[in-house]
C-alpha cells in the first residue's frame, strides 16, 4: 500500500471529502495539487505529503525491527 492509498483510506474512514483535506492544507498548497496527487496524476515532495498527514493527525513511522535510512 502506498502513501496515496493510505491517505485516501483515511479520508474514507473519517467521511472527509478531498475538498475538506485540500481546505485543511490550503495555507501550504493549492487545491489542484491535492486533487492531482490523490487522483494519481502526480507525485508530491515529502514536505507537502507531511502537511496532508498533519491535517489528518497522522504520521509515518518505521515498522518495529526496521531502521530508518
């Protein structure tokens, strides 16, 4: 599973729309960028993905037993 799908699953779990997420991060990126990323039409740099995760109160963790590079 990739980060895009994890975010989409979380939106579904919360009952959030893509627009709601885009609005939550509007100080950091434009709505079109969020939609393009979630539709799989482009990738995002890590800083922007972090902002999407922050809006959902999520973070990326290294699985137990694995070291970060």
